[in-house]
């Protein structure tokens, strides 16, 4: 993976600040990618509580849906009526969820030191880091790949200077993939993984 | 809410229970392949079953494309059993595949017999499964048919002040079991059932009909589902409901109307043909035949049986017509023959006329000619197109005495090429429609006696089986689908029906099997051990399936008022039908190879 000096330095800095039990775990990178997605109670990072976390590994041309990670998280506060409409998770759905602490530990076990992949990944990572920073001593050290960014790079080569629509539906359409219904966070991580494989075969994977 | 993560609503996965589908879905991974990337090399071990989510996959044997898989289609079913693929699979267009572990799928095939049958059954079992599906369609028609489809009768009214005796007379005249009673604004119903009470209670027949009628009527709107009418009758235990249009009574639907909608009415057509005295009467009957065929096909009647039924009706029609146009001595002194597919009883929709006459000695030539050309003309009026090859009674070539026929048949057999050969093939399928069958038997004896007892002769006879072996209909068919050509049509007559029918015909000729129907010939060939029983079964099922495809396409053409042809638009076929078509073409190929070897056709 080609990373800038700044990124390399930042990675090292974060690894250095990791609490000991996590340094080993997050140092493991087998070259696979992990597509991740969270559903939250709000779109503002400050207010957002995690309601579900999903992650799926991509190895070569295979999406490991069979061994995917998905868990509902029991929120600390009552859910907002408005946001129920956005994520479709009702209070009764998440009340059976895992305690947040446990969910985050399991998530870390799953991702290890692999590169993270997502659609508007910045937001998900920001929400996760809100909890991880006190836990790990630093934010997630993992490298990140933004699928809409790789899509932009591919498109802009064909249409230099044009406005490039980065909406979910447009990316699906132009990459000719078969998106899963937007039913839960896991389906979205799988769809993002499919986007990534289509981009990878066009020469726009991880460089 | 989606039941399973991956769409498993297509065959064979639609046979799984929800729990089975969810478990299988959870065990699946996704694979991505770029253009022309190899998925499975020839001879590789296969530990998965692949379902195409997106894209196009081609299956090749050497340089030949032998299969194409698109969205919702599954491969490699053979490798599921053997664990090894004999062909190569390549992504023709970028493909996303859902990958199911072979062990999980195998476990399901054991747990769920219907699902297992899809993978492990012989071709003829698979077709049987399809037939079961069609049975389900029959039930569906009950739920989708509207009351207006059932054909209820228009209403007959009587005034409420008429007497019961008047009502009885009106019902007798009009052949009705129920009549409407008009009483000012009120509408009532008076039925034959009411007479039971009238007689039992000694009511005078001069009583006003108003007093014995039912005025609180149960009704259904004309646009309502037939099923609702059935439900109402069942719930209230009544025999008929009033059919209304915007609340106004327009007829009565009886239980018997309901029943006859779901069974056939071939008997009534036969009756109409029997009672016909003019060509116009016959025209009406033939129009009803088309409706009958469409109904029975939808209800899942099997093709060989449906074809026989149509043959019986067509035969009756031709007899009646021949009787109408031929002078009595010509009718009595001749045998009218149906030839080709009509003779074999494999024609379901109206096809070109193929007929001939065998005449007694000493008939008036002029009278015969006039009757024959009149017959051909009237058949055309009834909707049977003229035969392009002129195989019709109005042609002198197709009217002979027994002696004349014997000579000409032997001459055709001697030439055994070109037109003579095709004419002979057509005649081999002759069936007597009207007149004495002994005429035809004598002609066949003469032909059989004159047949040369050498293998080259039969080889030449079998040769046309190869005549449509161009790329367009065979190997080219799959590449056509690969290239997503707009024209994904396949002439199934050339590709499969003709090779099967002709091959079977030649084998039957060699064995002197005199029945003409291909299904019967296959049965006879199998019992004489000339054909392997499995192959004979597969051929019969394939032919029935192909006839069904042709019929479905034909019915669509008729609905759209287009000419019926042998072209099937493969793009419109369901996954299952495409799968079965693939199997039917494979069976045809296997049979052709068998015939080619038997008659050493590679010598030509």
C-alpha cells in the first residue's frame, strides 16, 4: 500500500501511543481490507450513539460475508423518534443489543490492524474514535480507504474536469454492481466491498 | 424486511424453506471476476455452487460455448455431484457471484427432496417437476380469473304479476334454470329449485311468481374474482349468484358455470362439429377450439394428450367438411389422409394443410377434382393455411388410386433424395381421417415390399437429420446469447423438433413400426430395444417440452394477431425454461449422434 510520509508518521505515532494490550492486536495486518459501517442515533458526531456495527473482510476477489461481523448495540440513552426513521432501528430492536464496551472489543478483535474501507468512512471512524480514544489511549491507527474517493479517481480519469456525482446510487449504477437492499449496516458494508472489488478490477484498488 | 441476505427467490432456491434459505444465505461468500477472468478451469476440483448476482458467465468445452449463465442462474450443477468440473467457466462480463459451500448445498439436497431432485434427477424427472409447477398454475387461474371470464348467461326477465305456469313455460322455452323477476324497482330470482317447494306444498300454478321468488339476492360484480363467487356459494350454500355491473343485474353465475370454466369443454365442441350442417357451423367450432387449447394449456394439460385431443377434433372437422363437399360416391370411395404433423397428431395450433386422397378405381375424375379443390379452399376459410409445398388434395400429385400410390411410393423410395425423399417422409406419417383404413394399409404394404434391403438406402433416408446443422441454430445459439444480440430467437423446429421427429421416423421405418405418433414410435422403439429406454424417455419429454414452448409462443402470437412461427424468443424464457431448453438441446444432440453413428452419416 502506497502511503505518504505523513501518513506513515501518523500511523507510527498512533501505534506508539496505543495501550499495551492493543499494540499487538492492532499491529496485525494480513493484507486484507475490512469494510465497516455503523448505524448511529444522530448524524452529529458529538451526539451520536452507536446502535449497530458491521464489518466484512475482503481477501483478494472474495468478500467474506460468511464470516462477517454484525452486532446491535444497546444505547445508553433513549432513541430519538426522528432518527428511528433514518436507521430503521426501533428501541425494541436495540434493547437486546450488546453493551457498547463489549461490542467495541469484539470489533477490534475482528478488524485487527487491517486497512479500513467505507463510504464516508470519516464519519464512522470519528464516532468510533470518540469511544476508542479513552480506551486505547489514541485514535484507531488503521489505514483508511474511502471508496467514494477511489471512485472519484477512476471517474475523473475518464471525465477530467467534470462534476462527479458521488451518491450511493450513482456509484452502484456506474460500477454495474448488484447492491444488496439497504436493510442493515452489514448489507451496506457488503455493497461497499462490491464497489471496491469493481474499482480494484479497473485498477483503482489500494495502490 | 428482506428474508435472506441474498436473493434466493429463483430456481432452484425457491424450493427451499425460509429457514433453509436463511442458513444457506448466511454460509455464502461473494466473489468478483473481471472481464474474461477464469472462474473455474477445465477439470478443476469444485467446492462451491455459484449463483450469478450480476454479469455474464460462459461455459466452454474446448472452443465451443456450451452454456451461458446470467443473473439468478446457477452453475455448475454437474460438479456439485461429482466435485469436479468437466468444462471451463469464464466471466464473459464482470461478474459478481454468490458462492455457496458445496457441503452445505449437498446437505440441503438430502434434507429437501425437491431441491435435491433439481440437481440429481434425470432430464425426464426435471421435466416432471416442471409439470408439477404447472399444476400450481391451474390453481392460480382460480385466483386470478374474473367473473367476466367465466361466461355467465345474459338475464331473462319475467314480470312479477305473471303466474308460476308462465314462468315455467318461459324457462322451458329459454332453457333456463333461473329467471329474473321484475317487481317495480325490486329484482327477484325464481329458480327450478323453487318448483320443489311448489309441488311439495301443493301450490297452484296460477299463483303469482312474485309470491314464490327470492328478493334478497346475493350478488357479485362482474369485475370481481371468480374465487369470491365460489367462496360466497360455499359460505351460503347456494347454487347461483347474481352478476351485477355497477349494481345492475346482468346475469346469473351458476355453480355449473364455475365448474365448466375449470374443466374443459371439448365435448361441446365435438357436439357442435357433429351437428354441423354448413361450413359456417364448422367455423364457429374451430374458433372455440383455439380458446379451448389456450385454457387447457394454462391449466397444465400435458402436451401429448393435448395434441391428441386437438387431433381428434381436427379429424372430426375434416370428416364433416369432406362429407359436405364430396358427392356421396366420392366420399364413400375414398380415403382422406392427414399427413405430416397432423397425421402424427403433434399439431396443437392450426398448421398448414397437409393431406392426400386414396381413391377407389373408376371414380369420376372431374367430380373428384372439384370436391378436392373445394375441400382445400374451405379448409383455408376455416383457418388452415395452404401448404407451401403443395401437399394438399387439390394437387394431382396427392390424389391416386391404391395402384397409383403404390407405384409412386416405390418410385420415391427408389430415388430417395430431394423432394422424393421428403414426400416419402411426409407420407410415412399418414393417418386415415375419413374412409376405409385398408387403403392406406395396402399402400404401406406395397411400400414396405418395395423397400430395398440395403443400409445405404436408410442412410440416405436419415440424412436430412443433419440438414439444419449450421452454426446459427446450434453452437451459435449460445454465442448469440453471449453477445446479447437483440435477436435471441431460436427456430426450435430446425434445432430440435425436426431432428427428433425425423430420426424417430427413420428408426420406425427400419423396424416397420406402423404407428405415426412420435411418442408412440418412441415407446415401440424402446420396447423393441432399438432405442435405450432412458434416451427414449428423455426424447419424449424433450419433445413434449419443445411443443409446449412452441405452443406458448404461438398463443402469444395469436393474441397479438401475428403469424405463428417456430421461432422462440429465448430472451423471454424463464430461468427454468432456459435450463430445460438447454437440456432438451443436449438430448437432441445425443440422439443425432446416435442416428449418425447407426447410419454412418459421416460417409456423405
